[in-house]
C-alpha cells in the first residue's frame, strides 16, 4: 500500500509539471495570437476562435508531453533535451571497477 502511495505521488508531481508546461505553452500561444491580430493582420477575430485554438493547443501539448513521458522518460530528461544539457544519469551508467570473477 505504501508503494502505491509513493508511485501515485510521483505520478501527480510529473502530471503537475506537464499541466504547468502545457498551460505556459497555451498562454504563449494566446499572447502571440493577440499580438498577431493587433499588429500584423490588424483584424480582430471573434474571441471564440481564439479560445478554440487555445484549447486545441492545450490538448495537443498535453498529449505530446504525455506520449514523451510514457515512451521516453521523465520531465527532467525532456528539459535536458530542450536546454541541450549533456547530463549523464549515474544510475544508468554503471562501470565495472573490481577484479574479474572468472
């Protein structure tokens, strides 16, 4: 039972990061859309179209982050890819340093 609580806690922490990142992406999209309507096209579209596009962006970003998380690794790995950090995982890089046993 304790193991299940730990796993669900970790899962919610990762999901929380995914939702925050998806909300940030959606906010940036809406900001850029409003700037584009105000300065580039100088034509205001109805708000329902902007909200529809924002919902599509939010669902798409959540889906992409979820697929990445399930198939590839953790959110820390994702941010290492985004920021181009070359970070090695010490648990995954084990080196034999003892005497051979044969």
